[in-house]
């Protein structure tokens, strides 16, 4: 693919991502079936919903302290209802459920329908990790067959010269060792998701000092971190289009970017800056390919 043609594709893909964000991109979900490790979001066994706020922190801490490798939690009764039994002697972890209740006191100017004002009521629950119970069967996880791998995409990413380690439950780039860590191919929903995530994490690696030298020092939740996440997720959409894997941005690209763009709301040009850096990273990736690859693309 010629540089001009790539530029046209990049302009179109970026425009589609921005349009999807403006229309409401929805909620982002990880594209691999991870096993709920302690660094993943803790989830309730009965509702299937993730814990929120301080409960997330409390359950992370308990999982790490006790070496739990799964983020599934429930009360004693919830485990019983699921056909499992909490083992005798296991110690629980406390979470708090906040509910809004109507007060019988005068409203004091509040125009709520019940004539009173609303207060928050906290109730503590004792929960146990799935590692503390017997008799619980995890639902079967779909396995993506190796036959779905795409040789040209594997070759493209390997040519970047970025070390990758597979087999964990999370996807991330570790600057200190200049290594990308990825779940196995089999744990992804489809091939496009696998290559999209691998390109995303390799995109972070492209920003290291000995490559494109982007600012990778931002802490989680900061504007610098958000800008980098937006950059590499746009990059993922661009390169997937280059490789003919996804000719249009996948919904998860826009949803992921939208989850970070709120942090950058004070900078109306943030998305365009991120797109510019993404195009620079995509050009760098193409520059790492053998000449024969460029001719065939």
C-alpha cells in the first residue's frame, strides 16, 4: 500500500472513530476471556456485575494478600445458591453496599416526591473468593482455534522487533523490560481482537525512548496516560485496516477511546493530536517491515 493510500485510509478510519464517539460508543469490555485474576475487576458470582469504588480496592487487596488468582466473589448464601460451599474456617472480606433511602424528616426545601429528603444507607456484606469454596464449576470458555491465526499479521508484528510474552491474563507493555505481555491467542473472542490488542500494546512500545520517544510517564488516570491510550487505540484501528483485518474501526476501538477522552475534555483537539501520533506510530511500524512486505501490501 502506497504512503498516499495509507494516508487516505488513516483519515477515513480516524473520522469513523470520532463519529462513533460522538454518537455514543457504549461501554468497553476486554476482548479476551481472562480468568478474573486479582488485577482484573472483581465480579459478583450471583449478579455477574463488577464491584465498584472502594469495594474494588478492598477485593484487589484481599486477592493479592491471599494469592487468589480469580476475581469471582460472593456471599455465603450466594455461593450456596450456585451449588458451592464455603470451606470451614475461611475468612471473609467485607464489602459495603450503599442504598438511597427516603427520610421521614421534613424536606427542608427539597422537592422530592415523598416530601422528604434522601439519605445514603450503608450495609456491610461478608464475601468469599471462589478459591475459598468447593463445588463451583466455572462456565466453559470458548477457545479460539490456532487455525484462525493470520500469518501476515503475525509476521508484521514480529518484524517490529518488540519482545512479546504470551500466557497471562492481562495485556500490557512493561517499559522497564521493553516487553509486551499478552493473553494466549486461544482466549480471545476472535482473531481481529487478538491482533488489535497486540498492535495496541506494541504501540505503547513504539513510544519508548529508543523508538519514537513519546511521553510514557503518565500515571493511570492522568491526562498524559489518557492521551497515550487514545493514541495507541487509534493506531490499532489504523494498522488493522492496513492489514485487511478490519476495514472499518471495530466498535471496541471507539468505546475504549471514549472511556479515556473524558479525561481530555479540556482539550478539544486532544483526539486529533492522538490521531496524529497514531499515524506517526503506524508509519514507524511500516518502516520496520522488509521491502518485499511493502511491495506486497
